[in-house]
């Protein structure tokens, strides 16, 4: 990946709907050259996909919580992660070093739904206990980090 690929990624991470022509105009390449580069970035797994970001409250998901999960000593992290992946309310899941094994960002419509979800999480085999923090508001999320050339660091 070179600096041109990084420019393409920076632009697409800001607006994935940019046409190849617009991308090319902004970085000085022809649309076919941009298409080739984007295709290679997709094929090599640098670009994992494209998605539409929505305001969670507008689709009935007004409650966001961070749920820490402590696993039992005899459980396998991969087994717990597989069970967590089955729960559509779990938006993100991180495996941690420390007292908690996982930190999950969950979204639900109401506090009652959160209570139900926490009960389901506590019944996942291998979960010893959970610890929840409710977000009062979201100041920002999904902010792309600037791409830097590894040779410049």
C-alpha cells in the first residue's frame, strides 16, 4: 500500500459514496486507475466493506450501554465470543486484558430491554458476571483515524 492508496482510503472513509471519477479528480488519477486500486484494496482485505451509518435513536435504539463481561476460570473465550455474536443487540465486542474478559457495546430501545439483555448475557455459558455502564449521550463515534505512512513514523 502506497501513499496513493492511503489517499483513496482517507477519502472513502470520509465518504464511501464518492465515485471513481471524483476520487480520481481529488488525487490526480483516471477513474479506471482508481477502480483498479480500490479493487485491489478490496481483494487484499484492506477494505472490508461499505455500510450506511444511521442515527440509532431514529430507528428505536435510544439506549447505549457498555457491558463488561467476566468469564469463569473454566470457560473458553472463543466459545463466549461465539455466543455473543449471536445477539443482535451486541454492536461491538472487544477481548480484553484485565479483570473483565470482554467489553461489549450494546444498543436497545429501552431500559427494560437492556435489563432483559443483561439477563441473557449472564446466562451465556462461561459468563461469571457482567458490569454495565449506560451512556447518557454519544458525543461522537466511528471517527476514522488519520492514515499515516509507516515509513514516516
